[in-house]
């Protein structure tokens, strides 16, 4: 049987027990926001910091802010480490005024939706620094790994901007890839094309070609790892990652090895991948 004909129920037991299918993106974001607040509340009771590695794209953090308020919690004990940020032609982080700024995304989508007194402390809102990328590695090592890493996959199977090394010129052997750390990278053309289709409606010119990204090393050290899938083209990706071989040629496949992996996907992403030779316009029928 092809891996693309398998179902969630076919996942190995160690993964299947923590896999959940929800109706749509609204239910997905509500479910993950609730789980986030469970962790946050647990840490607040212990007067401890919750450290989370955060992506841009697969999650709507407005749900996080809403759930924090609903429960009467705060985020002063939250430390966020964003996975990545785009760089300009001089390898500096792009301005927050840039439409694709991940710092802007987090401020507008999460932090500014909290009352000012309930926001994370400025020093606990961390983005990888292209000029001192080792600082993220040092922090992760010092705490023994983030408490949780949320993630999705890009079309290459990339997690953050860790594209297949054969596409980027990095070391291709599996051990080297497992241990790649926070660094500056050139984004591979396939990933750029995906972002142009999904995020800029074909505007290739606006997309930076460089980024700074947290590496597989830091993400895989996370105590918990939560994958989310909600798009129709995710249907094939999670199957390739979870049923295919563990290989640097599909970075998401390394998550098969994580000891505490959970997955939430929508019914759309859980459905069998279908072929549309005509390439549908996306208009409602």
C-alpha cells in the first residue's frame, strides 16, 4: 500500500495515541490554545518559566491571547523563542514594517492582544540573531530544551527554514542534519515558490531569499513537540513524514524519533491526498 493511502488510524501506536483530527482550523487553534494555557497555568503554579519555540504560519495566536484572558492567566512567565526571521540583502533582520516580518506577526497576532501587564517580559521575547545565532543554542542547552515546540511543515518537509540539505548545499548525512544549529540560510527555491503561492499570491519579488533559523538540534531537544496540519496540501506531507523513512531529504521525518510527539490536524489535512490535473483555481464551487 502506498503511504499516501494510509490513514491516521494507521500511524504507529506511539504516535497515534497523541494524534487528533478536528473539524477545521478554528477547532484546531482552540484546541492548541487550550493546551498552551494548561502548560502556562501549570508553570505559574510552580512559579516557573514556560519556554516555547514558536512558528509563524501554522498557528493563530489570537486564540492563545483569548484563552489566556478567559482563564485569568498572564504571560509574564512565558518565554517565546521564534523559529526564524527573514533577512535583508545585508543579512540583517528585515524591518518590522516589512509585510512579512515575523516579529510584527507575533506582536499583532499575540502579544498586543494581551493587556500590557500580562505580556511576556521584553527580554523573554526572543528571535534568533543573525549576528549571534549561537545565543539561541546556548539558551536551549542551558535549560535542557524548550518545554514545547509547535511546528508545521513546508512543501519541502522543512521545519522552520531547515530545508533538505541537498537543496541548500549543507551537509546531507543524517547525523549532521540532526545536529544543525541556529544559523543563517539561503531559502531554497521550492520553499520560496510555496510561500509565494500561499502567502503573497504570486508576488515573488517581495520574498526575501535569506533567513536566520533555529536548527533541528534546538527543536529536537524540546521536551514536547506538537505538529499541526490544516491545509489540503498538508495531506501528503504528514504521510510522507510519518510513514516514510527518516531522512534529511524530508526534514519533518525526523519527528518520528521524538519521544513526546503529538499531532493535531483538520479533516481537510487528514483526508487522502487527491490529484487535480487541472490545478483548481481555489474558487468555491
